[in-house]
C-alpha cells in the first residue's frame, strides 16, 4: 500500500499521486481495485461530430442573418439557434443514453413542445403575426398522444424498459391528462385534440394496470419510497 508523506494517509491501489494533495506517493503499489473501462470510441466520435455540426450550422446561420443580409428583415436566428441547440441536445441524449429509450422519448417530446411554444411566441412578437395557438391546440396533444402510444408498446416489448423506465410513462400520462382538466376549469370544454389525448392516456394507464399492474405498483413504491 502506498503512503502520502504530506497527508499521512495510506492510499490503496496503484495511484501515482495522492488524490487529496496531488503529491507523489511512496511505497509499493497494489493491484487496482477496479478494472479499467474501455471507452466506446464510436459513440464518442459520433458525439463530437454532432457537436461540431450543430456549432457550424449555428455560426453559418448567424452569418447569413446578420452579415450577408444587411437590409432590414425579421431575424430568424433565435428560432433557428433554439431548434439547432435543442436538436443537438436530443441527439446527445440518444448517443450517450440510448439504453433508456422511454426517457429519451419523453425528454425529446418535452423539448419539442417547449421549442414549438417559443417559436410561435417569437413569431407573434417579432414578425407581427396573429397568435394562432397552434402549439397548444394541436402540436402538444398530438406529440403526447403519439409518445404515450410508443411508451405503451415499448413497455411490453422489452422487460428492461418496463422495470426501469415506467416513471417516464407515468409522467407522460400525467402530462396528457392534467392539462385537460386545467383547460376545462380555466377556459371551458377543451379542444378535440386534447380530448383525444385524454382518452388515449387514460386507455394506456388502464392497459398498464391490467397487463403490468405488478411492475407499475413496484415502480410507484420504489420512486416514492413506500
């Protein structure tokens, strides 16, 4: 076992320097406690390609908007930059965390919903166009409905998804049901798109409790420490 002459502690393993003070260790080293992990170079290279591509397109977009087009025009750069950065973030999650597909789907849907809201609001403010509520009435409920169908199917395709990712299915169900009641209380009868989303999410929840009730209950117990 190695020793640090400055911290007066023993250090296991075969480290060349003290993890506390970074000074050289003395004494004989031991066998490493943990095996060395091999990095997945293919995923690392793919991640770097995504980062470079997103940054390059962002720079080209800014150049076109503010350098080449010098005449007065409504700037589109904030919208394009937001979608590029959001898409890059989604691709990063896909590359680095591909093992949790339900989580990636849920996070991606949330990101697209937020970007759509920001885009529509930006167009309304900067481009002087009427606010049509397209995102709230159509895009968000359609995305939530499609995502819950995909989650329901995937929860039965692979046991790994069912055991470790049901929390994201529950979150999607709540995101599809709660807004319907909020709209009902604040505005009145929700649009048909939200009503369809409500029905799909309720059916998915019932199907989950009928076919996979034990896994769903165990997920609730694990998440809420019951």
